[in-house]
C-alpha cells in the first residue's frame, strides 16, 4: 500500500528550526485515518456503527529531523491483532526516501457504553480487512 | 480584575524563533475560560445548563513578538453586549508590562437544539455578571 | 486561481464536535504558503533572500461550523498592497460549496536586521506577482 | 519533588469529548521544562551555553482519559543517564490522584555544530543536578 503523504506546515516548526516532535503523533493519526479509509472502514463509519477506538499507547523514535515544506510519506501496518488490542506500526520517510521516524500505536475498541468489543468475533469483516495489512504478510 | 497568566511553552514557538501567531487565539480562549470562571459562570456550568457559546469571530493585532518562557498577562473585558451577541476585548502584556497583542472575539449563545438564546431575557444573572465587566465602567 | 484544499483532521475537532476555531488561523497560513508557492515566491525563497514576513494581524468570521473529514477549499486574494503592508483576504468553502469562513491577514516585510522593506521599491518582481492577484481585478 | 501542574484547556479536547492524546506529549515537554528550571538548568541557560537537546524518542501509555478543566500533576524522574542518552520518566495524575498516563522520553545533547556532548564529562554540574533526581533514589 502506498504511503500517506503529509506536507510539513510552517506552524509545525519550533524555534530549533525543525518540526516539533509532538506533531508526529498527529501525523500518525492522519495516516491511520487514511489507512482505515483505504481498507473501507473509515472513522465515520466506525463511529456511526457505534464503535469507538481510543488510543491506549503511542511510541515514536525520531531518526532524522524534518523541516518546513518537507514531504513525509507514512506507511502503516498491522503489527499485532487478535481481535482486542490492535497494534499498528508506522514508518515515515522524507522526500529523499530517508527514514525519519519509526512509531507504533495501540488501540482498543469500545461500544457506546464503553464495553470492550472483540472485533474478530463481533465485526469479522473489519477484522479481515485489518489482517489484509498484517505486517508479516510482506 | 487581574490578568490571566500564560507562560509561553516551547511547543508554541516556530522557526522564526517567536511564538506562532495562531497560539494567541488559544490564549484568548484560556483567558476567556478563566474570566467566566471568575465571574461565577464557568464553561462547565454553562454547558451543564444547556448553554453553548460558539465563537463567531476573532480578531488579533500583534504589537510585539513574544518568545519561549515569556509570561503573558491577558486582560478580558466586555466590549459590547445587549443580550445576544457578546463582544469581548483582550489586552496582552508581557513580563515587562509591554503591550504585545490586542484582540477581540464575538460569541453567541445557543440552547441544545441550536436556537439562539437572549441572555438578558433568559439568563439574567449571567447577563448581570458579564455587565459587571463592561469596559466603559473603567 | 483554484482554492487550496485542506482535509479536516480528527485532532482539529473539539468537544463541541466541530473544528476548534483556532485551526482556521493555521489553515490561512497553509493557504498563504500555497499561494506564495503558486505565484513563484515561496516562503523558502523569501527567507533565503533575506525577507521575513511577520503576521501583524488576523481576523476571522466563522459562518458555518466544519467537522472531521470535511474538505475545505480556501481562496486567497490580495486585498490591499502598496508595497509595505500586505493585506490578504481568504474565503473558505466546504465540500458542498457553502461559505464557512471569511478572513483576512496583514503582513509586513523585514530584512534580516528587522528593518521594514518596501517590496514595490526593493523587490519589484515580487510586488508584481502579488498584484496579479489583486482582488479588484475580478 | 512536587509535580508540575497543567490545567486542561478547551482547545485540547477532541470530538470524543476527552483530551486528544497528542497533547500529553506537549505536557511532557511542559513538565520537562519546569523540571530543568527547578534543578537550575533551564532551557534558556542550556541553549545560551550552546547545548541543544533534541528529543530522540517518546512513549506514552494512556491509563485513563482526561477532560476539559481537569488539573493534571506530572512527576518527572531521571530513569537512565550515563552522560550521553538521558531517559526521563513521567507519571501523570488527575485531581483525584488517579494515574492517567505513564510516559518516557529520551534525549541526547549536542553542541551548536551538532556534535554529541557527553554531559558527565563536559558539563559535570548539570550531570550531578540531573542525578539528584535519579528514580532509584526513592
């Protein structure tokens, strides 16, 4: 799957002259939203079908700094998923194809009342769509 | 009334080495929340009593740049209010008492169904609390 | 000139369920950066040629709320410019072509030492490129 | 050492009605800036003495959601430091003393030319000040 593309904005820089590290967490969300969109299970569809998916952890390793007007490509994969805890991995590369950041995030799924949902059992089609992008596949 | 105090954060700077101008809009909100708190009508109380108050306009004139770890004082006043459209004004000063920004914002009030509420008629105590801080008073 | 396109991100929403009003100020910057790019005078070129352009004021009138995954088109025009103070105007429309926000920003130009630069006199080509997009032209 | 205090702002919430997870990364920076301040080595002093300290990784585990106007206390400790790679840990608690987030960040130190600095060897007083807050001490 092609990477999601983010153009670095001026307001994302800080006084070190580089992108502030907190923005990568937001780019992960952008790429995740795009990823779910591409596999046919966009956020709106999830929320409309009563599924909420809070982020339970994030982790980010910064390899190279990035700067204003850089064009970042973000590649999302399913790292681990048995139905309850979804772990995604992210690789971010700049316009010169240099790896700038490696990251991961974990998510669970809840219904409107806050109960944990097992996607494998209760939403099989979504489970299968996710596992199509399981990282070991490649 | 004393000003609301905001300490400038590193993540609020940009690559020009100064605070990014979009943050002042957020500081206005911080000061407004604090202002409503002080006059006894905090956001939570408003939302719990079914009142929503969307921002309908903002305006900001930047007088001096501010930088990391500056301590900004923000003074809020009621500029105009007859019950429907609330106009607030803001003066921001740095730690050396230099005026750094003058701003204003406009707000309306809605009930849960989105209908416009006339605060003077429907929420008189809140109207009076606001008018205690009418700018012409000073 | 076609509008600049911004897809609304999840992290731009607030607990009212709509886009937080401070983000429009950032979208104005995105559209401005794109505008300068299109007329051949991108930020990097300006900064490399020793020109800095601080924002001296912004103003935003919110017409309709916007929400997650909305696609906003932003149209930038030169509203006023005689060489020193550049005033830009912005019209933002959603995917249904509904006007959601009208805004303006003012900018001056400085050299590296902070001195005000008259663009009409000192950077004529840039002045002409800007005036190609003067709003009265249409 | 007492925790650093952060009052949750309205603009930090998202449409789930809770604080957007990216903000915790910013709070870590706020607490870190405050921590360095308290031990006598604030960011400005570091940058003025030619030391830059990029973030090389962050990691955040969200235990409970937080919401608008919550008051978060953040406790910073030195988790690992031998002079080159500084690892800090963070514990965040809400106003009811409930643990809401556990996090860590890693940092290196560079001089103005980008060379890695060994703090233990080249800036012994700073090293000692940090090690006063080594987590195993408690």
